[in-house]
C-alpha cells in the first residue's frame, strides 16, 4: 500500500520551519521525529543510532526514504538505495514467476516451487530487499551461509537450500538477467561425509527397521496398510500417494503393476505389485468413503469428505495418520523418520537388486547415460525384470532373506 501523502512546508525561515515540523509531529501516523538540534532533517533512532532522512519541509520524501530503508535499518544492516540497478528481490521474483508458470505447465512440482520460494525469502531477508545484483560479493554469500546454519536445519536440509539458491542465480544468469555470480568458497553445500557424521552423532535415521515395518503393516487399517505397502513396494512419497489414480494401477493384469510417473520430476516409473499390496488396495476400495464427485473418484485415496487430497495439506494429513498408527503400536521412537521414510527404506532395499536400469526405473530417477535413456524408451523385458526385483524386495521384507 502506498504511503499516505503529507503536505510540503512552504516557509523559508528556519524558526518557522521548526515550529511547523513540531506541530506536524503530533500526527500519530508519522514515525519520524525532528532532530533536537534542529538540523533541518527528519530522523529516526534505531538501536541507539540516529538515522537521517528527508528535509523537514518535505515529510513525504522523508517517509518514503524511511520505508525504503526500514528493513535494512531494523536488521542492523547498512541501508542500500536502489540506484536503478536490478535488486536481488526483483531478480528472484522473475525466477519465481517463471517457476510458477512451470508448475502450471506440469513441468515443476508444487513442493519444489514452495522450497524455491522459501529459499528466495531467505536470500532477500539476509541481503536486504534493496541490495543490487552488482553489489553482491562473496562475503554476502558467506553471511547467507551463516544465516542458513542459524535456522537449525540439519545438514542435508541446508545442502538442499544452498543448491536451490545457486540454481536460482544460475537460471538468472542463463536468462541474461545478470552477470555470472561469484559465490565464493564459503557458499558450498555440506559434504556427504559431514551429513553422515551428523546422522551418527544425532542418532537420526531416515530408514525403518524391518521388524517395525511388519508390526505397522499388521496393525494398520486397510487405507493406511495400502499406503505403507505402496511406499515399500513402489517407493511412493506422500505427494505420489495423493496423486495416485485408478488408471495408473493395473491390478487385473499379470503381473499387476503401477505406471504412476514420479510427481517430483515427471519421470516414467514402474513397479510390479506384491500380492499383499494388491489385496490391501482392493480392501481399501471396498471400505473407502463414497467419492464426492466423478473427478474425485479417479483418485485412490480420498479425504473424509470424499474429496481428493490437495498438495501440502494432503501430505501433512497422511503424515498425521501415520504418526497416530505408529504411536498406537507403542513402538520405540526412531528419530528422524516419518511416512516419507518409506521411500528411503525402499531405496535401501533396492540395493539388493543388481539390475541398475530396473532400480532407476522403479525409483523414477532421471536417466544420466545415453544407454539408460535408450532403455527407458524401449523397455526391453521390463515387466519380467520388474517382477524379479519385486520378488527380491518381498523376500527381504516378509521373510528376512537377502538375495
């Protein structure tokens, strides 16, 4: 909202100007004060420091200058003034606008967009909204690195945010919106070794023990049992679960399988379903609530109102149901795990499968080599090889056998 317009003083005598300004200061909606020495400027004292703004005769200009520099001053930063050069906020807004268009086109997941938006907010809050691109230095990124550390996020989460920020500035450079950015030696993501050491020190895990999984499956109601088995059988995240439709589940063919593309990157993905998974899905169909509409009926898992789950709120609701099940089983708490850990457990179990191309197909990873890209187009012997992989995972989970 634009700042309120204030009148300009037309007096020329200093004494009259001061008298007019002191009367004007009685307005409760004006945040600035007259300097005690009567130096002719509006001032604001913040953290014990007196900051000078526009002349007393023009309170409107002073107010606009205060609003422009307010965030920097309150944060203890040196105020920066927009001199016509592109600011960090303007540049990142361009990126987020493009990212939102990619979300609408189905090229970027909503979860990725939210992560980019949070990372952009972190950059603006650290640099200041008026920081210009030309004035950014490696020391600014060193301060940003410290701000990210101060959030209390674990090292893996910090790594993701740093990579997202670097990607945003790299996109801006490739779009010729700015010169190449020098991040400096401090703005690097934590190493894999550092992340693993942190996990060992904190005792946090991203995986479930096999015995705990079997107890959860045994105790779960049909809907949650189907969700858990899809996570372990197919590597589904909550975002995949809420987007799963009936036309991507092929239960009446031999072998039964799914064809849901990975929601995060749109990559083709397949997996043969275990008999337990098929049975749990069929039982869920028999007990699930009546869909609120034909469109909602396409989705396998619905809310208590018969509507499809939407985005982050739907994923959080599934996580809440999963935690409730975990607590009802009186199982020892594993720090760092949740419903999303089903995919990490699935990925770990896939180490038992020697077929690298099939592992990539089941995980929904983007092919890195020409050979993998060619395979993803021809799908030679796909279902037979997927069944071998599914049988390997099944033997480990339900029988404890490796190989």
